[in-house]
């Protein structure tokens, strides 16, 4: 094993790189959700709507909490999907690194998962029709399952 959880271990270095890319992407999705809410005047809570109302121009309609605006919901659902998939990647990936996988195969797992998740976001936010989104989701899911299988084989 090449120093386990150390940047001297190429598997850990590659995992850290791709996990960081995906976590930053997930963080950007929360900013994009907030941007959509602000630009569309769509707020989920009374206090957010009240804050927006305090800044509104006289004569404009009072803003109330609102749900179901597609532009906001699409980004919000994309962010939730990231949370459901990237957090397991980080957790399973950590154990996968400790399972001492072949560096080349590990790199391919990390690259394929990251590419599939980025593609999933592009497809989802762009409203590209199926089966593009499901294919990117399934690709990432199968890749993650392969990593989990490698961890399970350690027991």
C-alpha cells in the first residue's frame, strides 16, 4: 500500500482531486438555486419573502412564499440529486482508497463517476430529453457500485 491516506498515494491523490471537484460542483448548485430564487422572486419561507418585500419598489405586488416554479425547482432537484450521489461517492471512495485498488482502475472509477455526474447536471439543467439523464445517472451509479463491491471484497 502506497501510504494509504496520504498525498504520496496516487489513488488517494486522484480521489481527493475528483471528490473536491464534485463537492465544489455541489456547492455551486446551492448558489445557483439561490440565484434562481432571487432572480425569479421565489422564496420558500416567510422571512425570505419579507426580506424581499422590504426591498421592493412601491406599487409592486407583495411577494409571498411560493413553490413549484420550474426554473427554481429544476436547479433545486439537481442539487438534491447531487447530495444523494456525491456524498455516497465521498464516503465509499474513502473506504475504496483504503482497499488498496489498482491505481489505474481507481482513476478510471473516479473519472467516470465525476464525468457522469457533471454530464447529469448539464443534461438536467439543460432540460435535455431522456434517456440522456438516466444514462448519466446509471453510469455513475454502476461505477459507485463497483467501488463498493471492491470494499465489500475486503471482508
